[in-house]
């Protein structure tokens, strides 16, 4: 059979009948063309710039690491980032070029052209030595160059595929050649290694390897007469071994750099990344199918035609010396290979869809009390009596503004109940409707933020509803804010706060969140989520105790230093103080503060909100209540209070209704009086300065939409913009009086636009985008992405073309600026 064919079968081929000039001319032309692109435009943004960044870090001795930069220009290295779409086949050659030629804008692209050119020249030599006829060679090159032109025309970014997909596709072709060139164990392993290098040029190319495996598996099952299992599938086993070897070497290198704990964390990150890579579940089945086909053509379109050509070249020679295949059309055989690849790709799309986590899937309906009877009495009457006693003893402090953050302890209430009561006394009978409960897990180790999946939390005092709308707004897999009930099942720190809330507030909902060991980006992202969803009816409660188990006097000293650090409201000062305290090896001190990570997030939130005033309400430790001074735990209740300064996100329902009233009243009055009637608002929020868009819809269809980015008092801005949308949108005729009753008004309040340097950081559905360049400008609101279901590249391409009148890839142009903004959007019902 085929796998026992003599290894020197190529000797049976006729001598070359074509001149090398005709083989290499198209190769040289295409390499020169791509070199021109590299030297004129450098590399594209997003994945390719990240590859270049990692290559630079490797070349300069920093390591195989990408760099994350936040708005404060603080850099954090991420070693072996699992979110990078390309592997060492792309990055290592680029790092070598950078090492020898310097860190220029063109060096990463040059590295890829050289790598790709080498493989293509090797392919040319294969073609030459296989002895194709001139007409076969010309047909091959005509198809190849035609496909290259088609690829570049298919998508504005595809010429940059030379940095990933093209060399990967050519490596796949080389792997197939190596496999068919010599049917031996050595060649099987070598072929597998070349497949692996291809997959590490672009990870999606692993699909081509799996499709080839499926073909071999089907062929062996049908044609191999070996009875022994290993002999029957021997080529596949050795192919897999070869495929694994480069990955294994890379993983050993990774392990040597990261160590055991770092390596395990990296694997967890990779697993999380794979689970997050899915299709928009809000799309219809037809749209999903369409997007799946577009994805295949878009991504597979880079290398699938190349695969087809080189399958053709390899099989053409093979068919000439193998009688078994002569009776079959090699074009049909080629078609089968392509179909195999497409089937595998569709299977991956289906698996992605099935594996996508459903954000609102609930493991529990009601979370039952975990610590009733231990941390506090399980009998309702006894518990009420204790809490009411604590609250009666607590003193209400006259604060000039509402509390925004409340920090309270979570020990057994016999120890910390009075301290906690001093904090909860300050919010008694206040109008808080949304309580974000934030704490640090005492039982689980994880690197994400875990939001409870329950519908209710229950204590002996009754059930409290989870704010499911708020939970949905917080849920963000990419930012590692997920829904996971497991850490909450046995945790006490948030539950202990809930029993106090049930006595001091009415008609409120909660959002319980636990963290364990969050990465820096999660601290910032979760703080930002809190800030984005914070209004006058929201309170952040952070649960933490202070020093654990030092003697009484040392506890007082450590806790005073910790409290002073918290009261600064500055995260970095707090972090440095805790590190200093815990590095002193004080007698008995296990930790200075058990809710360290939760406090970091709370202080990051405080800084994002502009910094609130802070105050210590009460401090004591367990020695003051138990009398045991040898080993104590510290407790404090601390508050942050102030006005929500220029917080464009702090719109309550009453303010939204008033804004919609002003917009509609302005329209009605203008038709009746032909002038703008001043409408001073009741809500103080409408005196804030901000940009505004007003969208008018009639029977669900757009009837007008115009906005202003210049910050002006909202109540006057609203009146001006609603009239512009009604009468001056050039896409529509002016609104008529008869239409007013049929119009639904939507208002979008805009945050201040911020410039970004990496378009990949744009978040669909969250960010509105402004593109500016060459004297042109275009804007899309965040709702556009939600309504169209576009990918990020499609969203930006339409923005460039339809709104700015620029080229589809203008967002990759260094002369074009990208700005992002966020909105509060609300509409008439």
C-alpha cells in the first residue's frame, strides 16, 4: 500500500524540462512587492504590532513578553501571553533580525518576508525538481498570483498576512511535501514538526494539520491491510509526535522562565482565553452561519488556496507514479482535501458556540446561609436582638455628603459586630437601592472576579434579591469578571454584612463579588466597572478585617498604620504600607489585612471617581471584646463620602425621565411657538457639561440622529440637539408636526473622548469611536455595533468609509487618530 511505497520513488520522475528562471521570477517579484510594502508602511497594528513588541523584548533580553500600558503610562510585562495569536515561528525570526539590524519600524516585517521568501524559494525548487511541464508551471503561477491579488483585495489588511498566515500556509505545503517525499518514520516526524512550525506561525493553521490527519485516518482505515493497530496507523502516530515536539520544547522553555506557579497560572490563562473565543450569541442562526462562512473565507482564505495549490503540485507528481490513484481524478482528490479542511473549521465554530459560557446561567436559585449558627445566631429573634443592640449603641455621625464606600469587618458578630454597626449606622434609612458587596475569598484561589449566580441570598432575616441587571452589566469574560457561585458557597465575609443591611435598609438589591488573587488589569477593570455603574443610589461595601493574630499592642500599631494608609484614598500608598508592615516579621502577624485585594479595588475605584473624603468611624480589636490580648484580630469601620463630581454615569431614573421630558417638550413647543422655550431642570445632573447625541425613531426605523461633542450644560445641549436631529439631518426630510406623536426619542450622554493607540483595545458595544484624519471625521455610537452584529474590523471599516470617507483600513494609518468614548443611552418606552 501507499505507506510501504519505496522511499526513493521520486527518482522515477523525469528530469526537469523547465528553466529555473521561470520558476523563480514570480517568487522574486512577489518578495520585492512585499518588501516595498514593509519599508513603506511598516507593519499593521493589533496582533502584528504585539508580535513586533514581543520580538523586540526577546531581542533586548527582556524576555518573551508583551507589554501592557495603562493610562498612567505604567508598564507591566506579561510573559508568554496566551492571548497572542501568533507563535514563536513568527516572533523568534523577528527577534533575530531586530537583534542584528536594530529596532526599526520595518525590521519585524523584514524578518517575516525573509522567512516567507525562504520557504517560497524552497517550494520553487520542489516544483523545479519535480519536472512539471511548462504549461503546468504557468498554470500554477497564474493561479498563485491570481489568488494573491484576490487575497489582498478581499480584505484591506490581508497583505499583512505575510507576517503570519502566508508563511504558515507555505510551511503547511512544505510539510505535505516532506510527508510524501519519503515514506519513513523520520519523514513522518519531520513532517509533523513542520506542521507544528506552521501552527506556531498562526495558531489557526492547526486546523489544516487536523484536516490532513482526518484524510490520512480515512485513507488508512480504507486501504491499509495491516491487522495490528499500531502498524495500521503508524504514520499518524509519528506525525503527531513530530507535531508535539516543537510545542514541548517551547513549553519546557516557558516552564524554566515562569516556574511551577507561574506556569500553572499561564495554563489557566490559556484555558480562559480559549473559553472566551466565541461567536456573538445574540446573533440569529442565519447571521451566525454567515459570519462563520466569512470567518473561514477571511482567515482560511489566506492559506487555503496556497494549500490547494501545493496539494495539487505534490499530488500531481505523486499520481504520475502511483497506479492506485490514476483511476481517480486528482482534481476530485484535491476537492476532498479542501472539503475536509472546511468541515474541520465548521466543527471548531460549532464547538466554540457550544463551549461559550452563558452569562446568566444559574447554578443556584437561592444561596442558603453558610455561617448561620457559627458567625451569628441562626435563630431570627436572637439575631435581631443582637443586631438591634449593636445599632442602638452606635452613634450616627453627621456627614456632609452620602457615603460612597463603606469598609466594615466580617468576624463573628460577638467580636466585630459593634464595629460593623458603627459603619452601618451611617447608612440607616438612606435611599440606597444597589449594594455592591466586595470581599476576598478565604477558601478558594482564583485570578478572576466571581459574581454570585444566585437569584436570592437568604439569611435567618429573609431573602435579598440579586441585582441581575447590574450583574449583566458587570459580566465581562475578556476582563475576567465572570459568574461563578462556587467561591460564594462557603464564604462568610459578605454574608456577615448582609444581616446588617437587612436591618438598616429597605427595598435594596445586592451584587456579591469575590476576588482572590487578581492580576493588575483586573483590579483596574473591576474598579472601572464599579465606577461606570455607580450612581446616587449605589453603595460599595468592602468586607475586611485588619491584622491577624499579633499581640494586642502590636495589633494597635499595625492597624493604625493600615487605617492611615486606607484613609489616604490612594492605592499605591496603601500597597506600599502593607508590604512594609508585613516585611517587618512582627511577632504573631500573619497578615496586616485579610481583604487586601478588595481594598485595592476600592481605592482604585475611589481614584477613578476623583477621590472622596474619608473618615474612620470606629476601631477596636478582638482583645477589647474577648479579653485575650495574646493573639488578636483588628476591626475597623471606615467611610468614603462626597459628591459624584462630574460623574456622567451617575444618572438615576428620575434624571433620565426629566431629560426625555425636556427633549420632547422642546419639540412640541417648537412646533407650537416656533422658538426654544427655556426649561430649567430639577435634577442637578442636567447642569453638568457633556456631549449629547439625540436619535429619533419612527416605527422602529431611524428618522434622524445628530450629536454634539463639545461639553455644554446638558439641559441646553439637549434642546439644541433634538431640534438639529429633527430638522437638520441631511439624510432625512425635516420632521413634521404630524410625526411628533409617532417619534420615539433616544438620548446618548457622552463621556469625554480619549485617544487610543491600539484599535484592538476598542470594545464593541461599550465604546463609541471617532476617526479623524486628512481633514475628515466620522463617528459611530456604541449602539451601532450592537444593532449590526459587525466584528471589530467590520465596525471600523464601515466607520472609515461611510462616516469619514476614508479608506477601509484607515484605522491602521498612523496619520489617522482614533478616539473612544462611552455613553449612557436611554429612550422613551
